[in-house]
C-alpha cells in the first residue's frame, strides 16, 4: 500500500510540473495482452521515434506489471524529466580523452551539462533501473531520452542515453514467467539491508530453508536434488554435496570456520622486518589514510584536506617513502622484508591509481615501481592464505577471522556508510571533527593490528578451529 501511495503521489506531483520530485515511484507493463507489444516508445520526449523491441512475458499474452523507485526526477527545459538514481557503485572513472556529460549535483535542474574526461562503468542493476524509469516517463510523455547516475562521487550526476539499456531490459522482462515467480522468500545478500528481513527471516527459519546457509543461487543445484533445508544438507552424502554437509553442521552449531589443512601445513611467508598495512579511501575521490603497524608502533599517513590534489599526493609520497626506507634499512642490515595486508584489492587499486594521477609530483613513485612492488614476494595478501587454509560458514572478512583469532577492536566497528559519513564530517573543525579523526585512526590502527594477529594465528595452525574431515596432511 505504501508503494502504491508513493506512485500516486508521484503522478500527482508531475501534474504540477515541479522542478524536482524526490522519492518517486513509477510503474509500467511489459506487454499488451492483445498485441504482445510494449506500451510506449523510447528516444524523444513523448515517445516519438525508437520502439522498445518489447515483448510480453511468458506466452506473449500475459502482461507483467513492474514498478521502479527513482531517487529524483529533475525537470528539464523542455517540460520533460530526467530520472536520477543514486548508486553505491563506481559509475565512472577518470579517463584522459574520455567525454561524458556531467551535471554538478548541486546544480541539478538549474544548469546545463558540461563534458568531462570520464568513462562510464556498467552495472546492470543501475542500468535496468534507469531503463525502467525512462520507459515509465516515456509512457507519460515526459521522457528526455537521458538518465543520470550519482555514484560514489556524490558531486556529479553522470548523464547517459537510456536507450542503451532497452534491448537487455526487454530481453530480461520477456523472460519473466509470472506463474513461476517464487511464492516464498529466499535469502540473498541484499537481505542484510532490507527493511522486510525481520519478516522473511522468521518464515525462512520456520521452514529451515537452505538459503539461510547458502544464500542466493548457490543452492540451486542442491535444490534440484531435493535438498531444500539446512538439516537435509547436514545429512547429505558428501559425494553429492561435497564439503557443504560439514559446513552446514558447523554453521548450525555456531562454528565460523573449519580448517582445510593440518596445523603444520599452515604457513605464510615471514620476514625479519614486517609491516602490516591498511588503507582507507573516501568513496571514489581518493585515499586519505595509509596506516602501517610495524609490530610495536602505528604509523598513520593521513590527510584531512580535499582529495585529488597536492595534499593527497604528498600523503601518498610520504607513505611510500616510509615503506621504501624500511625496506632499504632491512636490506642494508642483511635482513629480509615483507609488507602484508588483508585483501589487497583496495590497496593495489589506490597505489596504482595514486601513481598515475599524481605522476611527476615530488616523491610519488612511478607506475612501474608500484607494479614491481605489487608483483613481488615482498607484498603478501593474507586473505589469500586465509581462503587456502580455512573454510567459512558466515564470511571470510577481516572482522570475522580476527575475532576468531582472538583480536578485539578498541572501539565498536562502523560499517562502510558510517565510515564515509565520519570522514566527511572529520574534515571540518571543532571538537566533533577531532573526535571523528581519532575514531577513524583508531579503526585503521585496529585493522593493521588485526592483520598481524590473523597471520600469526594462521601460522600457528589456527588453534581452536576444528579440522574438516579429510583435511590435507603433508605427503598425503
């Protein structure tokens, strides 16, 4: 009922032609029960030129209704509306020679687009939402042929032709079989942030649904074999279900990990001089904090200034100089050196990107230097070894593994959205900004120290973790 009310409110608002409508809901239908054609067309305001290539769902005779939430509808000068979606994805990357139409977010509905050097990135969910919004506006005679995405860079609205999404969207809608739509919930990763989870969770627990343990589509093959509950999976033959019966049993008993190997086989490369590194970035704007734990002291390289400029470049250069200095000192003393992180994707991305965007500035390494370091044996991803040594029942993130290893963060952890908000407020002035700066530094220090604890624990054979039946033995 709430969704229907929002749809009605949206239509009522559009009738008054305001400059901006937020929290909109638009609706449409995939096909016409008489003709099988999709109502409306795309391309120009009012739907004058390019047809949808639309098809009805299933047998072509049953229309499929759909609704889409739109974060904002921005009125354009031709009395049409630009649908704008807010996404947590990185929707565009800086690219020399690229050309993308961009609106400053604070000028939405007021200014004209400008062209900036970016390349758009494709995310099907974002594209389909824009495509549906464009279809609904087209049926109302209010389409512009364009849509806008606000990604991790909240300062920009990236504009794109919505026609590009229509073929794939038509194919997806045409494949919908209304009579085959599930009538019961199934857990997916999105459930963690869904306001209806409390209702679905109870229904899933009452049914002991297998998706409580294996979310999304991971259990499809097991369902096809008649294994639809966690209890059935616990009792399943390993010849059919592999390691899942052991893991489901551990999950039910609240055991987060099982060891894949014997203790003596768990080895991570060590060195005389070891650094544990963790990086913090603010959305897609830059890396503001590189933290290093040397086993005794925490060394934060941080900037609270605007990212993308000289302050971030100097901060990265200082971090790189510290790592290289420690490496040179170790080599001069005849000692080995290694640096560690947990899940290197983010650190690798921002080292490479920082080297490129700040190339030529004092102290900034070249891309060749960064690639050589990342590809060397002196840069070790602890996550890769954790995945090799352990099987998880509820996630392999640093927080989960470190907790099992006995590490406790000094303060309560914050999720990604909270850390973004904390960093945004930390660049200000006053007592609150100073408090948030210390909080962010404390979290980063905790991540660095936790990485050290995890690798020590893994090298000790992950004490306290039960072994999987059939865990590998040396020489086996």
